[in-house]
């Protein structure tokens, strides 16, 4: 049975769907206990009942939201992309930095685990 995330991803063109599925797999592979939900109209992921990351597709970019801390930690590598508070835009006409996304997800998982232990 399809869940909300599957339905969200299916509404985009095939090439964009592939990118979204790849980001989704990166999150799930690096946070096996992650909870997938839709929040703010986009796929959202939580560990330890705390927000981990979100992503969304737009006409010309993929929005990736790692809360402010994920963006602060990787600010140098993210500096070449358009950003907002706690968000970054990966243009669809450029290679998606999957390896960077994976490192951000791992950082956020560790961060959530530390916060939970306190």
C-alpha cells in the first residue's frame, strides 16, 4: 500500500521522482529507525521524536531542510547554493550532491541521538 510519501513523490516528473527517491533512501539507510511523515506539505523525517530533515521538489530545485544546525555545520559546502534559514536549494539543472546530503543526514542523526541522551 502506498503511503503519503509515495503519493507525494509520484506527483512529479520521472527524473525528479528519481532524485526524491534517492534522497529518501539516503535518509532511510542512515537513520534506520526514522519515522516518515508529511509535515508542512512535504516529506519529513524524525528520529527520537525530533525533526531530522525534510525535502521538497519545486519547479527548478529540490529544497532540503536540515534545521538550522545541519546548515550551519556544512555552511562552507552549502555556500554555493541558494539558501534560506534552515534550507538549501539544489538546482535541478546541476548534479544533486548526494554525498553531501548523506553527511548532513548522518550529522543530524548523531545530533538527535545526543539530544535524546541528555
